[in-house]
């Protein structure tokens, strides 16, 4: 059964110190790249929200998982080629430095994507009124 967390602070505190450092680096990088996003726990993972899910991240035995949606993976396919990835996720090995510049670029991309989606919804709503 998955453990239930109430906050990202609580999630990070549940890991050994060396993993807490990596999780904190991810969190700080995401916060800096998308300061308007809000934090929450979703799917039992730290999540940033901006008019919908922006990105998730999580710690596993051998890697830090980063989930920027399929569009975030597709847009940076060449840059994530050196990491294990799937349609919506990329794995950063625990024993290596996190590619924080890449994480930042992906978060900025996803932020713009979500802001455009929000603007489009607002325009559609105004047109109906």
C-alpha cells in the first residue's frame, strides 16, 4: 500500500539525507522555473500544479523519477536520450548529479504549455458568455 503524504515537506523528510538533498534540488529547481505553480501531493508524489498538473517527481531505490507529461518528454527527446525514459517519465540515476538545467528547461516549457491552455479555456469561456 502506498504511503499517504500531506505535503512535499513531509514526503522529502521520509527519505535518507542523501535522497532528501536530491529531492530538495528538484523542488527548488521547479519552484524557480515556475514560481506561479502551487505545490501538492498527487498520485502519492510531489506535484506542481498550474491550471492542472505541471510536473511530478519522486524518489525510488535507484533513481529520481521526473514526470513532465508526454509533451515534456517529446519536446526534449534528444536531451533526455542518455537517461531511461518512457512516454511521460524520465529516470535520473541516484549516483549521478541531477541534470537541473534540463529539468528547468522542461519545467519552463510545461509552464508555457499550461499557461496557453489556461488562456485558451478563458477565451472559450468568455466567448460563450
